[in-house]
């Protein structure tokens, strides 16, 4: 007997957050049916646009229904403020380019009185061509879960739903970071001009050469041992290899090995004996 692969929805913190928001709306029964539809592959297609998700979902009658899920987009002025805040910390750009959503991202949107994730029922607009009058119907609920899986693979889709494309977001962050770095370099250069080096400084070369390998003062060198900020970034950007389709999750296996190697390296590096 062949064991069916149980499809995961919300394998990342932002995918989980998306599902947690939906579950907070007391849709338990509808979400359960929708999750079953999603796992059975009843969502035939899904397309994500700024402010709108379009999908086709097949029902019990084997008829594909048209599903739409809308999410309010933010104005360009709001995105300018958001990018300004995000550019203040390089980790936001680094993590996003590695295919990860920074966990502190909510604070950025909160600072401009907005939320990246929907906060209440009024933030979502849905429709389905099925005859079911319930909201959400099982077809809409199925798309919610498949959308969570899509967000797991690409966090930029959530930004796109809010009105900004991946290209515009990345270029905006890079431009702001470049301007910031150039400004810092100019300031440093000006400071150096005001405090020129002493051209008359002399050194005892023989003494320096004799003591070169003594490693005097090594205790003053700060050695910081810590895990990398971005874990398995290359693996997450490459995605699941095609030859592993419908088999065990190879990326998770490699991630586990990476973590064991990293912990071993940290233990060796921090061993004072």
C-alpha cells in the first residue's frame, strides 16, 4: 500500500501566520473542508496579482468554480514610508533576497499604521461562482490554504498582494541602501580630511619583525561566534529538486544535516580547553 504524501500548508512562520489569521475568524468547519479540498488537489490553478487572487477549484460535481480573493493594496506614498523604514536595517534586504520574511516585519508596517497580514474580516473580499451561500465556501477556503503554500515558497507574493511587485520592492530597498552607504562614505572621507595622518610617524621595523609571530595582545581581538542570520538560504531559493518529486523532502534532510554541522562548529569554536 502506497502512503500518500500529506501536503503541508504553512511550513514557514509567515505561512503559519496567514493560516492563524484565517482560523481566528471562527471558520473552523469551513476551513476543515477547504483544507481537505486543497490536499486532494481540487484547486486546479491559482494566479496572484496586486490586491487579487484568482483560482479555479473543482467541486463534488466536477465543475470548476471561479474563486476570487481580494486584499486591499497600499498607496505608493505608504510604500515609500515602509521602504524607508525597511532600508534602515540591512537584515530586511538580506533575508528577503534569501527567500525569507523577516520576523520583525510587522513592526515596520505598524510604524506606518498598516498591517501586512489581514487583521479582520473586512480586510478580505471574496467571491465564488458556486451556489453555496456560505462565506467562505469550501472552494474559497481551499484557495486560502493553497495560497499559504504559495506564500511559503515565495514571501514576495504577500507584498504583491498589498500592491508592490518583487522587482519594485527590491530595487527600492537597494536604492535606499546605496544612497545611505554613499552618504556614510562621504561623511567618513570628510572626517579623514579633517584629521590627516601624521606623516612623521616612525616605526622600529626590526622590533616589529622580531615580535611578528608572538601574537601579543591576542586577547584584545574580539571573536564573535554565533549562528548565521540566514539559515539554508541557498536551499530555500533553489527549491525542491525535480528528481525528488513525490519523495521524501530532501531539503529538510539537508537542513537537518546543516544544523548539526553548524552546532558542532559552534561547540568547537566556543571550546576554551
